[in-house]
C-alpha cells in the first residue's frame, strides 16, 4: 500500500506582525494582522487590510525607497499581467503604497505558515504573554487561524482571536478549543443599522456573541460609538443583557470613534463627548456587566 503524503501545512496571508502591544489583550502581546475582510466599516482604522492585492502595479511608482517592483507575470491570478514584489529590506514603512491603492489593499501582505509566524517573533518571545490574531478579519482564514493558535500555544504563547464575528465559530470546535479567548466586535444591534455601518448582516455576530459567551470563551466585547450612526443605547443594553444572561465575565469595551487612520471620506464622522460615553458605560453597569472599559 502506498503511503499517503502528509497534508501541506496551512498558510495564511499575513498583513503585518506587530511585535508588541499592551492594548490588544492582557499583558504584552504580539499582534498578527491577517489580510482580507468581509465588512466595509465606515470607520475602519485598518482599511489597507480589507482586500487582497490584485497586483495592478499602481503602488510601485509611489514607493519613494524603491521597495516595490512590478514585474511581468502570467496566469489567471494575475489579471493585470504583473506581479508586485516587496523588498522588506528597503521599505521605510512610509505608507505611500497604501495611500496609492484604490482597493483598500497592501502589496506587503505575505503568505506564511504558523511556524514561520511564531519563529518571526524571535528572542522577544520570552517577554510576551501571548499573541492576538486580528485583521482584516482573521476568521476568513479558519484553517490557518487554527494552526496558528495551536502552534503559538505549543510555544507557550496563548492566542486571542480578534474578530468581527462573521465566521460561524460554533461550527469550528477545534479552533475554539485552541483559542485562549475571543475579542468580538458588536458594531450595532439593529440589522439595518449594522448593514449601513458595515455593508453586512449582523446575524452571525449576535449568534457568536451568545455562543462564545455561553462557552466561556469570550474575553471582551467591543462597540465603537459613532453618534447618529446607530442606536448606541439599544446596542449597549442588548449586548449587556446577552452577557449577563449567559453568566459571562467578559468585559465590555466602549470605544470612542477617532478619525485617525480612517479613510478620508469618513473622517468627518462625529466624535462622542465624555457625557455620552459615561452614560453608555453606566447603562452597561446597570444591566449587570461586571467590567466596563471606556477608551
């Protein structure tokens, strides 16, 4: 009998790796941003992680350091007949390529295995308390996400999943088991308001809120507050009730909208004042949420 070859390890499209962060989960954590997202949030602060690069070549002339080269390439995956190569050693991380892209993408995303991601953390692993996998939307690459969570845990680095909740995590028990916990965005409770904010339904998001809370896997829920864009009071009230009803100890983080990093046409969205944020925090506490954080 001929032995079957072992399956190739899952590879993910990684937008970038932040070697340390004190705001993406407990402790000092590395953050792995995956490329690609199925939401189009008006206030997206990482718009360059939304789409995969189509290698159109428009970014190459914009690079002041010569880190990008558009080379001829054939194949159905190269509709423009080009391949954009990125030289990390010449890159000065100025953002010119991202500014030149009309598709909310980046030519610097690379395919990596889970082992390569963990190895890239190098000697600083000794100073990390874990990793957080974000995006984009990391749930769109479930096989790679699971393999990364398993590999990081084996390396002594438990992994949090930072997600928009569009993936059905109830159908991915091995992934859920491998994760230290989940950080879930609930952008609006009303489906029509959610569609207006993100271009997508929130049915899976609310289902994940209830599933992850009941499973004891929810570390944090976040809502970005943009006055006038959705019913923030209803959203905070319903999220709080879902947490309390499940007995979840997850904290609820209320995030003030900030225009930094947002696409130009949405930078004029209103910023909530202190009284608005305090009232929403008080509402969550009144509903029984144990830990409420305002940032």
